[in-house]
């Protein structure tokens, strides 16, 4: 799927953000190898540690539906009622992606405020990964 279509889906998902504490809204669109897209938004909680990011929402939705083969994720974010800003995934989300995605092939697509896409490999965003190879 092209980057602009994923951008559109991520923006649509972002509208569902539950963010009464940060007032920062994030949307993500995760594409599987078969071309299906799972979207997610951030969902906050009065117990702040219970907040979940948009990226992990999308992954958890997909994984719980049996998906395991992912090609890329598009991420958009910004403060409520303000223009979008370049929004990179947090460290926990990068680690979460590393559990399921190839560092060399999986793409993370981030966007300038004007919607211009920038593609990164997961390995660029989280080098020297700690993964199952270290544990098993
Ligand atoms: N957030 C995301 O959803 N994804 C990120 O990668 C960065 C942060 C959310 C978490 C919280 O609800 C709000 O943005 C402010 O941190």
C-alpha cells in the first residue's frame, strides 16, 4: 500500500484517540504482508502507567487476530486541535516492534507536518536489539 494511503488511514485512526491527560493524539496504520491494515490510536488511563500508544494498539489488534507478518507501519501525531507534527515512536513501541518485525525489512513511515513521508528501517530506529535470540 502506498505511503499516502497509509497516512490517510493513520490520520483517520488518530481521531479516535482517548487522550484527556496529554491532549496529544497519535494514529498508526500497520500493514501486513497480505495487504491488510490494522489501525490504532493512543488510549490513556487515569492510572498513567496504563496508557497504551497508537502503535502498540495496532500491533495488539493484529497479533490477536493471528497476524505475524508485517511490512510497514505509518505513524502520525500532534496536539489536539493543532497541525500534525513529525512524530517518532517511543522506545517501548520500538522494542515492541522488534519482537515481531525484521530490523532490515520492516519500514516505519513518519511524516513531516505537510505529509511528506520518510521511511526508516526498524533497525535504524532501534539498533543493537535485545530479542528472543538473547533469551532463548
Ligand atoms: N504516544 C503514542 O501513542 N505513540 C508514540 O510513539 C508516542 C506517544 C502517546 C502516548 C500518550 O498517550 C501521548 O502520546 C503522549 O505521550
